[in-house]
């Protein structure tokens, strides 16, 4: 069985869980608590010297960096595919996926936010403003791009790489009180995706390490 080192609220862990579910793969989750700095423990650094989540073990081999993990899952388990069949849809899928991965996630990940707080001495309000700014900036671009195509043909019935990246970021947006009424298409994709067990089972609130006393 595959083994996923994960934190319930980590966006990259979340995307890995969705990806594994989409591939119909059985896996065991090993929780790593980012708030308690377990990613930098000696034990975990032997697994992933980068000290990052997620890490995925397949047949004794460790894979790190979520985008590479997704590539390897597609290579090792090609069916069902993360990609639509039409070449134009594949292009759009990759375009939007890398927009989310590079222009949004990197700016709002935990290490960046810790640096803002500790080194730049930003207040909690300033940090939240930073998070909201970059979510809105990228969501604006995603919304406009999808709106330019025939939305009726967008592949709700065959979620793939784009949704793997998008859903965790919408979760973050809602967590940090971004007004999603500005992004009706993204909101509809999020709502539709979360009707599926694939996404429900990957959701933070359904993970082993989700705090029992969390609201």
C-alpha cells in the first residue's frame, strides 16, 4: 500500500490526496504536524531532506514535491488520466494548473507566511491581507480565462489536474474569508467537485489529524 506523509490543512498534501483518490489508489496517511514543526524532525528529514510535505512512498521509493508526485502518479498509473482528451483542453488545464501552483501557492505557503511574521514583522492583519491579495489576483485571472471559453463544456464530470490544484486553494480562500461571490465560476466548480467522494474524502475535515475540537 502507498504511504502519504501529510498534514490535514497543507494545500500540497490536500492536492496529493485528491490525486490519489482520482487514481483510485489505496494509501495510508502518516500525519506530520506542521504547527509542531515535525517536518523538520530528524525522523522526517530522513524521509524527505527538504523538510516539506507531502512525501509519497511507492514500493519503498520516496517521491517529494507535489507537482512531481502528480507527474509520477500519471506515469505509473495512467488510467484514469489527470488530463482531458482534447489537446486544447489539455493546454488550458496545464495553463491554469501552473498559474495556481506558481503564482499563488508559493506566495501563500507556510514558510512564506512564517517569514513575513518573523522577519518582516507583519501583523496578523497584514498577513491576512497578503494572503487575500494573492488569492484574488490569481482567481481573477482564472475566472477570466474560464469565462472566455464555453463554460457549459467545462469538464465537471471528469475532474483532473486543474481541479486537483484549484480545490485546495478555494478551501484556503474560504478559510481566509475571501469573498467568493467575485468568482462565481470558481465557486461553482468547487461546489460541484465537493459533491464527489473523491474530493470529500480528501478534505481537511475528513483527515485523521483534523483537530477534534476544531469548529
